């Protein structure tokens, strides 16, 4: 007996997700009649409990998990802990339309794999495309295989032979953690002892309400002056809700105030849901403005992500950005780096950036543009498999249109980009990776050598 269930989050395009889900279920049914479906989309804890109960006495030997949209890893972690059976994830490919990222299901798989690998549970995933035959073959392999998935070494260790001047001058950062990471985001975990012993970094914890209080007191004249300044580089600024825009700009000044008073080098910010539900705007634009000033601001309270970008800032003296990996195209040999809209203006072609609203929450301020073309260094301080490591590689941003609303870029990792992304996911890479324009790979290797942190590439 094969079990099958579907994960989703209601802030994404559920109607579209159900269409994709129906197609996937039709194919699975054709392949094997002995499938036990839990038919309701698992979108909250109550439905999750029902799903756990549904499968308690089913005697399923393995499970197909249809990642209909992005979700955190909370449910899949509890499910695997309870049943301890092999799992195959199915994610959905989306058209690079330039519009809303409707599902973001690949990123959901990324979170799930990271959490399971931390618990030494290994699985696999496939990306659902229009090619029914290849998808069917992959599902059949999983159904017929009698063995569990096992650990494989997908990463290649690399070493540096020298320590250069840049590394000797590496500044030990003060990190500002505003709020706490969302539940189910194991990718945003960090270890205080690692930060202290390896990086000599200090964490300053700041309550989210404190940021709100400081931001709400910003003078209207200051907000209007900032609005005037950003409108020089950002089109359509007058076409978004101005009350919400003013709130968003006030958050920038709130972050700036805290940064200056507490000498913060990089922020990790709980950016949702409270930014939208309590303060009434998006924090993406304000965080993009901080990123432009090389005070890296990582969303979802990702402390190691903020430190990742801080290191790139220091080594390169250019803005860095934390992104999600949201799409892979095997035929095109590319992947897409995306985030809601917090890329700094300098990462766009001249006269390209515009103002927009959050694709799910419909509030400003977000930046909207495709990344400018050029060579980049991709980097992550990772805790995959619960082991601190550097993961680094070179890539190229291609000259392409914006794949999805917000800020995104089409990336080549050289030959076999599709396979490299898959292997990164299966090695437990977090769902946020940092990048900067230029080549600082050797500097990162050298820093790893000095700090005695193993460095890997793919």
C-alpha cells in the first residue's frame, strides 16, 4: 500500500494548486491502483491531525508527498517521525510568466528535505513538468524500489592554500535578531555556540514590537523626503497604497535607527505575518534599502543567512542578497533565484526597477525587477546535517526578463545546472542562499581555512 497526501498554504493560489494536484493524482492512479489517498489539502494543524489519523492503521509501506504550494516543514517532520517510511516529494514547475509566483512548491520541498536530513532521514523529489512519461517513470521507480533512501555525498570538499589580507581583516559582526523564526523553518535555526566560537559574532535580540514602536514615531517629513528620494529610481511609486507605503518607509527608518544606536552589522528579521497583519505593510522594500547600504537584512529571522550576506559584503564591498531557489529548467539548463522584492536597486539594470505589492499579501513596498546580467558568487553558511559548513560556487545571471513578480534572476551554474540544484537540495541545503556580483570564491575558501570551517562546492 502506498500512501499519498498533499501539502499547501492558503496564501498561495489554491485554485491553481488543485488543478495541478488533480493531474498528478490522475497519473499516480494510472500507475498503481493500490494507493491510499488522503484527499483533503493539508493547509493547517487540524487537517494535519486528520491526515495522521487517516494513515495510522493503513499499513502503508511508503508515501508520496505532493507539495502543492510552498509550506514550512512542521507537518512533514512530524509525519516522518511518526511513520518512518520512505518518502518521495513531488513539486510543480511554474511558467516564468513575469507574474505572481503562484505555488512556489519547489521551495517547500527544499524546506522539507533540509528538516528531514537534519533528522538523518533521506528521501528524494521530482519536479512535475508536462512530460508525463518521465514523471511516471520516476514515480514507478519509487513504488517498485524495496529499499529505503540512504545518505549520499553530493558535495565536494575544497581547500584553500593561503590566507589573504582580506581575511585577516575580517570584522567580527554584531547581528540583530528581530523577532523569532517562523515555526517549521528549521532552515533558519542557528547555534549560539557556533556564532561565538567560530565567528566571534554577537547576537542582539530585539522584539518585533520594539521595531514597530520606533518606526511608528518616524516624522512624516522624513518619510516624505525618503519617498521623494526613492521615487528617482523606482517607477510607479505613486500607484501603490500611500498609507501602507508610508508605513513601509517608516520601517526602513526604524531599522536604520536600531542599526545606528546598537551598532548592528546585519539583521535577521521576522518579516511575516506580523508585518502585514499587525503593522500593515511589507518589510521587503525597507530591507532592500538596508541591503543597498550593505547592512544585510535576512527575512524569516534567518541568522546564518544574515551572516552569510555580511561575509559577502565584507569580502566584496558590494551589496549581497539572500534568495530562494524557486524553479529549475532542465532543457534550458537554468535555475531561478527569487525573493519577494528585497533586492537592492544596484542589482537591477538602470531605469528598470518599479514599486509593487507583495504577491500574496498585496501590500507595499516591494522592488520589482530582474537581476542585471553578470558573474556571481553563491554562498551559504549551512547547518545541513547539523554540521556547520560553507557551501560556495560560481554562477552567472543571464540577461532575461523577470521570471516572477518581485526580484528574480535566471541563473546558470554551468553544465548540468538541473542536476547541481537537485544535488544541493538532497545534501540538505537551506532554502536561502546568498549571492553577490563578482568572484570571491577563493576568499571564502580562505576564510573557511582560517575559521576551521569545512568548505564545499557542488
